[in-house]
């Protein structure tokens, strides 16, 4: 591990030297690549340098202890040595986590698709609440949310909703949300006071660039039509809505949230690229079944990952056994505690697997 860290530190210094060269800023592509590499390496290098300092502090304390005769000074040096060794151990564990292979999609924006599952109108209402939950969470992180399509019901629900979340590291955070979300509560339409169980599925897909997914024009049918919905300046007045049909996969994308046909078309293609890229990622995950089992629910869309129990005010994430009694805050977008716990569990599983294969 430490040989690898020495190589990383050397590369970090090389990157800094390259960035300082006079002509680097003239080549924007190279400059941006170097800046990204510097940003990626900085946390590792800083932690490694801190680790080396703590190790040196511990060695210095031992050296001074061997020569010191004064009892009070010896006691102080022992405390300094113990503190330095404790910090050294903490930093070593942190370095192990930082050295874990990074998901190449972690820095990407995401496309999120929420679909109402079992439960009829109640499931559609829950899907709409999940959409608002993620929108509030994105807003709290100052991320941008763009609605692509929403199939709304007359009572405020959504049979399905697709939206893009743009922000630094969006996929690294939201990827743990993919799966089946279950709600248990008494619906407003239930006169007998019985608790119903409904579900909604969430799919979080990294947004794909043109270079990552090739779409043959012959494989696409583009239809334009008038938007439908609850109203708006251009609804039912202009042919602004766009529907894409991808023949090889049967994927159909509908985008109608923008007033401009061009903008709706751009959003539709962004969603199609994300879905095609996600299909390829799913194939790769299926081929690496062992790796997939070691991860915390970032691939299997049929996995029931979380239950929202309103009568008891609790939310339970079944993958990591976490239960929180603050359902109102969570539904208002306070997801960070759950996501942090998923990240920690995912890292622990990967570290354990790394230790087993070492």
C-alpha cells in the first residue's frame, strides 16, 4: 500500500509541475484534465503526508523517551507517543478507504426515474412524494434539478417521473437510491383506517456523454406532438413535445416540460443515452456477480431497499439495518444520514473483500 502511495505522491508533484508550465493553460483540454487529476489526488496525498508526520512524531517521541530522565517529561512523551500512534492508525484506515477503486461514474450527473408500483393511486402519490424528497435534497446541496417528463394523476400523484440532477458527485451520492421503496400508511381515501402498503421503484442512472453511447439515427424514430398536462402557456398549442422510440431496445422516451421542441429533444436524447449506458452497466454488473453482491444495492432494481412507515414515524433501510424515527424530515429531503450510512457500509464491504483477496 505504501509503495502505491509513494507513486501517487510523485505523480501529484508531476501534475503540479505540469500545471505551472507556461503553456499549459493554452491547451484547455490538457489543463482541465490536469486540474481534475490534481483534485482527485489531493485528498490522498494530504492524508498520506499527515500519516507520515504522525509516524515521525511517534518515532521522535520514542527517541526522546530513551534519553529523558525527568519523570514528568517522560510521562508527557508517553502521552505524545500514544496520541501520535492513535492518529497514525486512524489515518492508515482512512488511506485504505481512499485507495478503494473509484466508480468511474461517481462524478457524473444523474438521470432519475421514479415509477409507481403496487398500490394504485396511493403508489402514484408516494412516487410524487419521492420526487419532491429528491428535489429538496438536491436543493439542499445546491444541485440543479430539471424535470424531463411527468405522468401526473388528477389527485397530485405521478405514475412516473423522470428528471436530471446536475451537481458535483451527484451519482456518487444518489446511486444508493436505486431499488424498490415501500410505504406503509393509511390512505386518505381509506375510511376504515386500515394501513395499506404501496411501492415505487427508483432508478438512478449516470448521465452519459455522446462519446460513451453511440446512437444510430436509423435506430431512432422521432415524433413531435402537442404537450398534454395540467396547463401552461404552450400546452395543447404548439408541437413542442418529443417522443423518441429506440427500435433495438424498445425504449420509449417522452419529453414535454420545455416550451421549445429543441430543448425537449435534447432532454429526451440525454435520457435515452443514460438508459442505454445504464443497460451496458447492468450487463457488466451481471457479469461480475461476485462484485455486485459485495456492493450496497447499487444495481438490482427489484431489491426492496427501504420502508417508510408513517404510523410509526420511521424509515428503515433494509440493506444496512438502519432505522430512523424522523420520517417527516426525511420526506422533506433530509437524506444525508441514510446516504452516509450506505457509503460507510459499502466501503466496509469492499475493504473486507479486499482483505479476503489479499
